[in-house]
C-alpha cells in the first residue's frame, strides 16, 4: 500500500537495511516478490556487508531471490564489486 503512494522501495534504515533485507531474513517470499516487482535492489548491501540473499532464513526465499538475480544476469563479479564499493566508501 505504501508503495502505491510513492514510498521508496529501496529506503534504508541506519544500518542500511532495505525492505528486501527484512523480508528475506524473515522468509516472506511473497513480500520479496512484491518488492522485487516494484524495483527493489537485489544487490543492496547493509552495514554488515550482507545482501538480501546472504541473510535468507529459508530455502524457498533464497531460491526465489537467486533466480531473480540470474534472470537479471547478475554475476559473481558484480556481487563482489558491489561489496568492494561499499567497503571502500566506509574506509573514507
């Protein structure tokens, strides 16, 4: 509902968690689907260096997120580069 009124699907809290991080860690695959359909960033990295797929608590959610990453052609190199970019920013 909030996204229907313009809420940012990639909003971050103070620990850089996005709604997709929260949905993934709680195993809410339906919510993950909805967020991804609305443009949630699959490669968002939280303050601990974790992407949503890193913190999935169940296989169904993990499989879904990984399949969406594959559909978008996300490679291990992109994942590694995204993590390195955040680490470099934190060192500044």
